[in-house]
């Protein structure tokens, strides 16, 4: 039997629909902002490198990126991340930029955030750790962020390279200045005659195209990058919602270009809004093997 008040039923149906939609949106916002933003994802991958010295077979690299303390990234979350990394017992920790946030909505200065991040990272128990700067670090002050990190025992590789040595074997670790806001110099960052594999840290992943075009780029075996945050919100069938300049071509994960491999970490923190969806914060564990 039909309802004696079809107009009233229609209004109630619309109200239920709107209420249900609003409730779902509120629940999704709460999940993206308070749950997904803190669900650390440990991603493990084996990287095969030709001519890898025997001493480096099984060498474990942990990469993190884009901490962004502490606009939305709480110090306690970074401390939790450090604890998780220590449990993984890596041989080296590589941090690919953006320790702070330019224009952060915070009651503390970027200087305080940089020194606090560096202090927490000093709790990493890996034998070695190194960093490069990101675009936010450069904008708030390269010298200040570099000083904060080095004072707490995290060397910053800005357009330079160093040897990583292990039981008589060697690989080169290189780092460049941020490609989007500063002056990366591959002539300084890459050895001219490497005679060993090269691992290169670059905050911006899309700069890999420039690396590949450089005369010494053919010697680079692995590029580690961040910057894109994976888009923060990765919609099914549509992909990352918003990607920054310099992070649009290679938003997250693994890519290969002949000899050169690229891995893009989704980062720990967020910018703009404190949301992640289908794009959790990431600790990457890369295990080197010979090819």
C-alpha cells in the first residue's frame, strides 16, 4: 500500500541520505587525519646492482623522507618511527629531505623544529646515517637545517659524495642539493671514474631525468627520492590527488631506466592538510644484492 504522505517520505529519504553522506565524510576525515596518517608501512624490496662488492651483498638500507616536523608531524610519531627503524637493524639510514615545513602552522619556529627533528634522529642506532635537504629545508634556511643535523651527528651530503666501506668493499654514496629550490651540481656530486656502484640521494624524484642525461649519470645505480608524499590521498582508479612540481612523473615506488633504478619514498609527514588516504607513511627497507 502506498504511503499517504509521499512528499514527507521524500523529504525524510533526502534527509537520511544527506545525514548518511555527512556521517561517512566525517568518518573518512577522522580516519585520514588521525588513523591513516600514523599507520607506518614498512616496505621491503631487494635491489640488484651489477658489480656490487661481495661485502655489500645483503647490505640493508632504510630510507625515510619528508618528516615535516612539526606542522602535522608530532615529535612522538617521529620517535615511534625511530624505534621501528632500530628494530629493523639497518646498516645505514638515508633521509631524503624536508625535515621541517616552510609556512608551518605551528607555535614553534622552524629552527626549533629542525633541532628537535635532528635530536630525535640522533636516536637511530644504525652504524651510519646521512641526509640531503628538501625544498622546505632550503626555503626556511639551508645553513640552519644543515647545522641542526650535523650537530646531532647526521651528515648532510650537498653536492658531494663519500665512500661507504665494508670489509674491503666500497660503494659511493652521493647527495645533491634540492632540485626544485636550489642548485644541484652533478659534476660535484658524482665521481668522474667511480669504479664502484653509486647510490644517489635526491629529494626530487623527477630530477632523475636530468641525472640520466648527465655524462656521469650512466654510472648511477640507484636514486633515492621523496618529495611527492605519494600524493597523500591516492584515490582508487584515479591515482594521487595532488602532486607537487618535481614530483609528478614518479610519485612513489620503484622505477627502472636501464642500469639506473629509482625508489620514491612516500614520506612520513604531510603538508597542506593533515590527511592520508590509501597512501600510508613509509619506512623503506632496501636490501642490496648482486645482479
